[in-house]
């Protein structure tokens, strides 16, 4: 998959575990993934708007400020695999082959619809009653209190907010 992650363009990214296995199912592993997300955003100059780690996939709503998003995501997936694979039995790989799901966010409404979709994922999966109950999500940062171990989240870029009256 060729990513079109140009700087300043908001992207909705999903990547899944190999064969959709529940390889991210334990709190310990989800904590490792969360730490990698936090460590990843600053050196790759990424604005993180929303994220969630579930048992078999991860959703990200991000804007690269500079650089190549495809390369940055490859680094993230590699770093997560290095941390997680030693904790897994009988799984030589972590990620499903291919680039995953990657879509450009093109409007204010699309941004907020995707934002809510990401945060509702644990509720729809029966893992939490409210989005802010799921500790491996940015919902707590948006609707509660920031946590030291979680990635810092940012509002959508100004250009996207400016589109409200034109759509």
C-alpha cells in the first residue's frame, strides 16, 4: 500500500494483528503498545488526535507535521513488535501483512465522525461501558484527565476547523 501521508493531511490509520488474532489482549501488552505510541509521536513530528488499542487492532487519527508518514508508521509497527513479540507464545509475527487501512480525513464532519468511531470501539466490542472507561484510548485525555503514560492528544488542524462554515 502506498501511503499518501503528506504533511498537514489528517489520516485515519488502522493496523491489525496477523490473522486478526487477539495478540494485544492483555493489559500488560496494551500498556507496552501505549508506551510505544507515546514515544513515537514526538521524534516523528506527529500530531495525535485520537487513538485506541484493542485486542487485535489499533486505530490512529494523526496528522504528520513533516516527513514521511509511511516510514514513521513502519518504525512504529516495528518498535511495537520488538516490545510485544517476546511476551507472545507461538506467534513469530505480530502484524497483518500490508499497510492496513489508511484514509484521508477531508472535512470537519469526517474528522469528528472518525474521532467518535475510534473512541466507541471498546464499547461496541463490549470491553467498556463508556469510552473513557477504556484506559488504552485517548478518550480519557479528551473526556477526563491526561495521563503521563498516554500519548499527548491535540485538536484537529486549524484548516480543518475553518471548513465548518463551507460544507
